[in-house]
């Protein structure tokens, strides 16, 4: 799914964001993106809210089938919508380089934790 529509934008931008913001900053930005895309009444990203709000994140060129695929790909619990965790997982999955970097971050965090103890 990494190749869907503008998915390449995430592949290019998420690692750069991670380098600049660090892990915590990246998660905060993903949460902000979720807030922009979600249906305010339901608290999740629905296909309709994704259609309506995708231009806010520069995704206005995504076709209908790409939006549908995005929701289906990220919908881990099968409810037809994306909660915040599903959205963040999807964004990481759309960025293979970021997934590779996450192993390094985990090892670094564990090493730092061991030093402090």
C-alpha cells in the first residue's frame, strides 16, 4: 500500500519530520494530522471526513478509490473508520524508511533506559 496515490509524500516527509522533531514530536504531529482529518462528532476518521478534510494535509489529489483504500488499509478493527492509533500505524506503514528507523529508535531508547537504571 505504500505506493497508493500520494503515499510517496509520506514516505518522503515522515523520516524528515522524525529527524527534525524526534519520536515524540513526530507522534504529536501525527496526532495533529488525525485531529484535522477526523469527524469531530464521531472522534474518528471516516471516509466522508477524509474526503472533506484531506486538502488540509495536501491530499486533495487523492482519488476516491485511493481514499477508500486508505481507510480499508488502516481499519484494523473493522469498524469502517480510523481511530487515532490506526491512523498513526497507517502513516508508519506508508513509510518503509521510517519503519526501518523505528528499530534504531527502540534500541536507543532501551539503551538510554538501561543507563539511567
